[in-house]
C-alpha cells in the first residue's frame, strides 16, 4: 500500500470516529496472512478487523466465552 493510500485510509478512519490505535492496528493486520485453523477469541459474530487480513486456505472458528478442549 502506498503512503498516499495509507494516509487516506487513516483520514477516513478518523472521520468515522476510529481511534489512531485502532487504525494503526488495522494497518498492521493488513500485513498478516491467515492460513490453516484460525481461532478468533472474543471477536464477536462479525469482527470488523477480520477484513484487513490477507487470507489463504483457512478455517475460522469464533469462540465467545469458552474455548472447547479440542482447541487447547
């Protein structure tokens, strides 16, 4: 992503009311790739940050409140 695109994305996030911490976290997540089994602990039913990841072959399991023993 170019500096200009990153800067514009940051401005849009600020305009929508996101904190700089959230915006910088999303920029960092965009550099990560999900692959294999992915466990989302506490992200809720539709986590907004999930769209920022690059994704390859993966299976997502959202866990709210408890972690099944087969994942420990």
